[in-house]
């Protein structure tokens, strides 16, 4: 069953920085707030409910894609735990982590590299729920899924907080989507630009000043 998501339009410029609390060290580096933390929270609550309803009584392993996925992952797990202890239907959840590298500055390097995490062999025969921050071209996720399939899981589903509308998408759509966003570089809520901005509460659009200030010269 295709799930719905919140679509943020290309001419939706979100909220002025001055309307929210932004750390002083990032004030000059952002264009606008695209998705306030409160909205992320409410949307995550609903995705948690969809997951609990869909998985019924089958145990799952939540596989967090580090580092960008960590905020969405921990908030999603918290909300699944709340549902589990407050209803007669519950889903048993184990957690696992994987760390990939595919981005330098604001462009993909083309191939993924697994640079850390648990042994993937542990996922053999399991129902795996991959939790990602953002699907951009979809190439990273396609490669990760191929890698996961090679260890023989029982099933694999993907939850991504964001999906970017880009012409470069290889046609991949995750099973659960929080928001579909314009083709802009977004940061905050653990999404980074060269490791900066993970300590920003809201999802914001970076500006040229921010890109320049935090670019990795190569
Ligand atoms: N922000 C942060 N990380 C990303 C993005 C983005 O817009 N696209 C792909 N990885
Ligand atoms: Mg990332």
C-alpha cells in the first residue's frame, strides 16, 4: 500500500529564521527554516503508528544509517516504544547501526563505502527496517539495499524522513516518507554539510555563505 507524505512545494519558502530559535553560530549560514522540529515530531509519530500497524506481530530490526539518520531513528524508536506500551498490538524492535560515506560538500561521490557499524551478517533472516535521513538521487539507498540483500534478510523496508524532488533520482521510493522536499540542500536535525549543522534543531536550507564557510577545499 502506497503511503502518503507531506509535500513541501518548490515555492514554499518556509519560515523566516527570525521566527524561530536558531543558534547564533549558524545565523548567517541559513536561508530559511523549511521544517520546524515540532512538525518533524508530529510526522514521526504517525510514521511510527504506520510501522506498528504494518509489522503486526513480527519482530523487526531497525537499522539506523549513521550519522544523518540518528535523530529520526531515535525519535522514531521512542515513538514506537510509546505505542508498544500503550496498546494491545506491539512490535518487538532490535536496533542496529551502519555508517556509510557518499557525500563531500553538497554532491554525491557516486559510490558508497561502509565505514562502520555492526556485522551485517546479523541481519540474516530478519525483518529489517532501514532508517535514513534523506533520499536524494536514491543511489546510496539502492547500493545499500543490494548489500543488505546479499546477507539474506527475511524482508527489508525503508523509512526516510525526507525525499528530495530531483531529476537525478534513479527511481527509488522508500516505503515510509516523512516529507518530500524541493531540490535544495537542507541541514539540521542531524543532516549535515561537511559535518556541520547536525546541532541545529529545525530542518533549514543552507545559504551560499554557509556553503562557502563550511566547504571542504579539494
Ligand atoms: N542535506 C544533507 N545531506 C544530504 C542532502 C541534503 O540536502 N542530500 C543528500 N544528502
Ligand atoms: Mg548524510
